C-alpha cells in the first residue's frame, strides 16, 4: 500500500501576481511578478532550482505547448520544464508535479508556476459547446452558468430546499467572499456588496445572478517546494508542509446514466476521502482550520462544503446562513475572496488558493489574518458538474 507524501515536502516560498484586468502586462510579466516574490520568499538563487512545472490552459502565449514560455520568461538555468494542463485544476497539477518530484527524491528544490491571460483572448466566460443530440439534455448547450444552474436545481430537488432559502444562502456566500476580498490588495474585485445588490442583480442562469458568478481575470502564482530537512537547514522557521495531495478524474459515469443525480461532485468526494486518509484527518469539520474552494459559482461553494464532508448532506444551507464559513466563523472559507473576487485565470487559480493558505499558516495574511490556523485545504475543480477533475490539497504547520 502506498504510504503517501505527508510531511515529505515543505513549501519554501510562494508568490502571487495582482489579479485583474492586467492590460499593462503580458503573461511573461505576470509570471515574473509571481516568480520574483516566490524566490525572494524562499531566499534562493535560480541556480538552486532543479526542475519546474508550468500550467496554462488556453494557448494564448503563442509559443506552442512546450515549457519554453516559462523558461524564457524567467531565464531559468536550462532546467527541465514540464508544461501541464488539466482544465481549471491546471495550477494544482503544476504543484502536484513539483511536490511529487521532491517527494520522490528526484529534485531537491522544484518550482511550480501557473498563468493565464484571459482578458486579451476576448474570453467572456460564456463559452458554447458544439450542439449534439444529448447536449441540450445535460450540457445546457455548453454554457458554464447553465451547467452549474442545473447543479442548483438538482440540489434543491434532492434536499427539498426552497428556492428562496437556496437563493439567500448563495447570496450570503457571495457577500461573505466580497467582504473578505475587500481586504486583499491582490484581488480583482475589492468592494463589499449587500444582500440587496445580490438579490436584485441581473439573472445569468436561474438561480445564479451576476454576483453569483466569478469574473474573467488575468493572473499568475508560483510555489517553490523542497524537503523539510533542506528548509530547516536554510534557517526557515514556521515550516509549512504538504499533508496530502489527491486528484480524482471523472470516468464519464456522471454523464452516462442516472446513477448520479446531479446534486453533487462525485470526484470531489473521492479526492477528499483520499486526501483526509493521506493526511490522517478523521474529522475534517473539527480538524481543518480553513478552506479555499473552487467557487466558480456561489452554488459550487455550497455544494462543495458537503462534498468535502464539512457540512452534512443537505446541511450546507443552514451552516452558510449560521455564519459557519464566515471570516469569524468556525471554519472560514475563501478568506482571501476566492474566485468570486480574484476571478479565474485558469492556469493560476490552484496555486493562488495555496498561496493564501500558506500566508495564513505563517501568520502573514495582514488584515485577513485568522487566529492561529494549523491546517488549510484547497479544492480546485475543473470541467462541468457532470465531467470534471478535482484536486484536493492539504497543507499545514510542520508536525500538525
């Protein structure tokens, strides 16, 4: 049986570019911005990097599918660069590659960088798929808001939730995240919003209104990982280690027949169970200090809280309205503002989530800082509710 990677890898440094409409910067500049912060945080020279993993989803860089865009932009010392892509979980996939390289002993120090320059592509967040016989039945014609609106409908039908209760719960999620994002200088959107604004906003795909959907942004994030022993030898204090890293990929079952009822994310439940087992966590509702989840839509966050086994099935609405996931709640979620306030530059989002957890664990999150968190979890979802990939990472203080 595999023993897992718990505490075999430490995060030596991380960096994150300012997310937003970065018309002033190309992907190279965004990567450099995140990389320089990570290198300064790690306190190392480029010559100490053994290998790198690079994530981007849309080929807007214009240089093919190789690793050269990262190597050239950062002037890396001719080390191996592996380019990865796994839908919206691409950033987490880059982190996984770097972490596994260190855990295996193949590298002493490895780099992961994710970037996306969506604004320049004209991407508006509402792509349409090619129509087909089954597409109108289960794909909402390829519209992302339409797909996730169906998740809301299925959730309501399964748990007997009223339309009003669900709408107010997902509104609270958006309000909470915007309140957190208002304290984050790197977020795209930094203004609090009110319940009245959310409830009266233009409808995108019922019940998802304007404020229930994440925006389109540019951004980049980076992580440098090594072994705990090397980090300690370099004089690092408050070492943050990787407790678990699990990936689950749909095999098409959800889209094939009605054994899946459309009300939850099958892959999230699988990845979460494996991650908790790898990290030695028996009661995540009690043991995990904070979360960053893939809130591409507010309903996604609500459903994910049950799929991560924090809220009981059908109980997320109550927990959300009780403030359980607020900044001052029992288990804060999206303390940096989440995708709702950062937007979703696809290749960068997974690493951006880890960046916030890392800062919180080291007590460096500024106005957003929680008390004394010990364990942070990130959930990075790619694809649609019926066909997706899910990455769950758990990091924490060494020894926690």
